[in-house]
C-alpha cells in the first residue's frame, strides 16, 4: 500500500498486480472488403494481412507480404451493443469499486473512432461507448443504496497543442482568464483551469455531453466530411462513501474516455490551409504518442517521453499507470487503405506490450477521522482520571476551562501585577497556558487605556500623511518644522504666530476659515482623506504627531466632511426624484458578477428560498448521519450482548441445567442479558425507522433544492439577456402590441417559445419511444441542448439585424 500526503489529507493506494493493456480492433463495414488480403483467426482474436509481391521489383524481391497480429478481440460487423459489452462494461463496473479506467479509440481518419466512442446522438440505438458508460454508472449507483456516490464530469479538447474546455460555454462557467495547463502532483496528473461539473442524474450528464459535442472542432476533407480536428478526453469522476459503516475510509476513481483525432495521409485527404495545419499537429501528437508507447513497452527504458506533447502529458496516468487500460483500434477493410491499416495494427500490438498496475484508490474522510480521535481522546481522559484517583490527585481536571475559571485566573494575574499576590499556584499545563494568555490580555488592555487617554488629550496624525500635515500647518496648528504653535519650550511657554482666525471675537468665523483651508489644501494635495477609525487604531505614537485637543473637533469634522463631499457627486437640479432604470453598460459584465447582483436584487426571494431549503437539507443530512452512528453503536452493543448471552448459555450447559415444571431455570445475569438484548433490538428498530423517514425527507428536500437552483439559474438567464444582451428597442418591439408583425422577421431568426407544443412533444416522446424508458433521459438532454443552441443562434441573428 502506497501512502501519499497532500496538506491535511491522506491518500492510500492499495497495490495491485500488473496486467497488460487490452487491445481490440474494430473493422469499419464496407461493400469493398478485401477478403483475399484480410483474414480473421478462428478464435476471433487474431488478424492476418497478406499482400501480393510487387513484380516490378524484379526476381530478387525481399518484400514482406504476410503479417499476423494477436489481439484481445476482433470486432467485425459488430453492433454498438456488442462493442460496449466487449470493451467497456467491465472497466466501468470496476470503476465503482475504486479502480481507474481508460478507454481510447485510435485509428486512421474516417475509420469510425468518434462513432465508436460517442455514436450517433440522433439515434438512441446507435449511441456509443461514452453515453452507455454514463448510463451504466447511474444504473449501478441505483443498485447500491448503501453507498452515497457523487459523479462529476469534465470535457477536455486538445486542438493544435492548445487546451480548451468544451463546457466553458455554460452560463455559470464562462471562459477561463488564464490558459489551461497540465499539472502534476503526488496524486497524479490534472488539468489546471478545467471545469468539473457535478451531475446528480443521468439526464444532466447527457446534457453536458451534448453541450461539449456541439463545441468540438470538425472539418471536411476527401476521406471524411465530419472529421474531428482535435483530441477529446471526457472524464467521469466518482466518489463513494458508505452510508452504513462509520469508517472514515472512502474510495475515488475516474474513467477517461479518449477520442483521438485520426492520422492522415495528406496525399489522400487533400487537406489545404487551416485543415493542413491541423493535420500537421494531429500527426505530430500521434507520433509522440507512439514514441511513448514504444518506450513503455521496452523494459530497459528508464525515461518515458510524456512531456513531448500535451496529449501524452495529459494521459500520463492512463498510459502504464494506475488504471485499467483498453484500446480500440479502428481500421478500414478496404485494399486501398491497407498501408494505414497495417500502421494502426502495429500500434495496437505495441500497446499490448504496455503493462499497468490497477489499484483501489482509498482516501480518508477528515471529519470522520476527527470524530474517531475525539472518541479516543475521551477514553484516554477516562483512563487518566482513574490513574489520578489512584494517586490521590482527584482535584486535577483536564477539561477546557470555563468562563468562571478564566475570570479567576485573570484576577490572580492582576493581583500579582499589583503586588497583592505573592505567587500563583501551578496546577496543570492547561492552567499555565491560561496564565500566560491572561498576561497578554492584561497588557493589551493597559495599552488601549494609555492610547485612549492620549486620544482624549491629543489628535493623532500619521507622519506619512503629508496632505493632513499640510492642512494642519495651513490651519496654523503647527509650524513649518512640525512643532506645535505655542508648544512649551523647557519650563517656559514657547512663542508662535497665531492665525487671524484665533483672535477673540472671531470664533464662528474661525471654524469656517479652518474648514475652507483644510478642504482647499486637501484638494491641492490630491490625497486629502480623513483618518478613519481603523487608521487611528493602527497609528502608533512613534509615527504620529500630536495636535492639541482644543481643535480636535474642527479638524476631524472638516477632514471627514471633505472625504464625504469628494466621494459624492452633486446631482443636477432637474434630476427626477423617482428611481430611474440604470443605464446599460457598453459591454455586458461577467456573468459571475452579474449573478451576485441578481441574487441580491431581482432574484433575492428565490435565493432566500434556495438557502432555506438547503439549510433544511443539511440539517436533515446531519440528523441522518447522527442516527446512522447511533444505529452502528446499538448494533455493536447487540453483538457484544449476544456474545455474553451465548457465553452464559454455554456455561449453563456445562454446569448442568435445572428445570421446574418443564420450564428451564436460568440465573439472574442471563435473564438481565435477555432483557437487555430485547430492549436493544427494540431501540434498533426504532432508530432504523427514523433513519428511513429521514432518508425520505432528504430525497424530498434534495428535489426542492434542485428545483430552486434550476429556477434561480433560469431566471438569471432571462434577467441577464433582458438587461445586457437583447437591445432595448428590440425588447419594446417584441412585446405585445409592439412594432414587429408576423412576416417582418425571418422565421429562422425568431425565438420560439411554444412551451405547450414542446410539452406535448415531450409527453408523446415518453409514450411512444420504441427503445423503452431507458432512452427518455438521452432524448430529453438532446432536445434541451438543441433548444439552447437554437435560442443562442436566434439571439445572434437579432443582434446582427439590429446592427444593420
């Protein structure tokens, strides 16, 4: 077992046995299959390639004409169901037990990699490995009610050696400010800046999948009209906690589903311009991937070149790491593509030489560890109390001190400083620590008292605040050298020039003149800010100048009023008194910032309900956790009682049994154990019923929280579009009675809000879907994704129309 440390967390990886990578070959169906050149073995686990010799090379011709490749399976004319059952089902099943997994599709462009991995999203039967894996994960979670399993997903794209988040278009994510990078830590490799999304149900996961698929970069060439121009990695993260056991250990795992871009022969694909540049990056990264595979298969190699490209670096954990690795090689069955087919099969055979070491990923819950340590601490305190009682130290306590004891120590410290107490008796270590702490408290109180006394007599001004010093000098409170006007010099009074405003009979004018001087000088300096309460508290006597308190009020009032007036712009005289709508900014604010404003303003009520429901949900979960702990404790006590009762029965059988009128006579101890066991079972049933009720409440509260979250996000989208996206004149035109009439805007640019028709379609879908109820989540997610993108396209069209 390996142990890893990361801050306050500990990770343990249980060592597993090494195993080789599984490699399968899937042949693309074609009417021009080369039967004479490609043949399969009887066990369907080998494939033989035969080429005719080129007669143009002459009589002496050492050209190789036959190749044989041993694989784990050949999938020819195989359905999507058979491919998933053969390739991916076991990997996904083991992931829920804590094993990482990776499924990778490799091959020539147009050979069917994306169809194998993703499938045809328009048809449920033709869905690929990725949506089937999501479906299996949620089905297996439903079959494990004893575990609380959370699922998160991410979708990464590697395009021209740059990393992109395919889910960054979601409204609550937004584009990343800093570029994404591949980062390594003791737990493995992860992508810094990649968004990870929590999915609580199957339909949400499908929506994220379809959202990412619509953002993938594709292009057309002679061999494939929908060719993927990037490598994509869809990752499913799982974390499983036991609901019944109080053990702090839990397991984590992840499944990497990798759809590689296809290798291209530029002479066959006819790529030009941007497509040619993309093909160059694709072939380069696949070449580096093959170099890494060759190095992993060579046992004598010490260095593996993972950092040559982003693809191999991101897949470092999967290639020969702690995971179950499966490769699906897609090939053509046509004679014209035989050279590329041989290259793909060589890659598959090299991959079979790579070994991995799958192991269960175990982690420890810090909260549960703390609870277990608290129990252990309680037991140790009890044991220490017994030891103290045996040594006649009954007056010693080890509990934290209460307020009365702390107040008594504070009184002792004050009397010790005053000299009325000669010494403080030492009892234990905790009391010593508290004595030193009270010394610090008393010292800080005395410092505050001295500072407050100075403040009553003087005004403290920071020496570094040149604007305030200049204002005080111009007010005539200090001279140019920083000395006070009328400051005592030795035993006699110093002489200074008093300003005209301080002469008798000019008191009211004095304040006005002083105010004008301070505000004017502060504006000239450009930094005439008043001294806030925090600044006064932070200022020390070594960094301040003292100004007589006779003018404290004037100085403070003027400085504070100057700050207030400088921060408030004067309103025009003809401004309306009623609250007007704020002007729209030239560029929309970031959605995270706008979302916070929305929660405080228009969405405050929904946000309040959401927080209340969430607090209720957390309270129910806490009660369920406490009930589970009580059930576990009762179960342990039941087991102990049963063992004691069995021991009493065996002891009674050895000593001999007594009967009275046909009834067995038992001793008092065994009778008490029977009664105790009966009470414990009754208590166990009561607690278990309470736990079931709490779980039902938690499920209901979770549904309410999800509904509130969905409502809050939906209302925010509407508010954000109305406030920042849709032009104001367009909003007026789209209202009832507006200037837009049917036929004035093309149909494909209108926003269709026919909820009734959509509801009817959804209901009809659920009634007549031929594939059964399992396809409902798949189709619902597909429809919602299409509606969202149609809406965005329509809004872009409206904006373009407005610009014209």
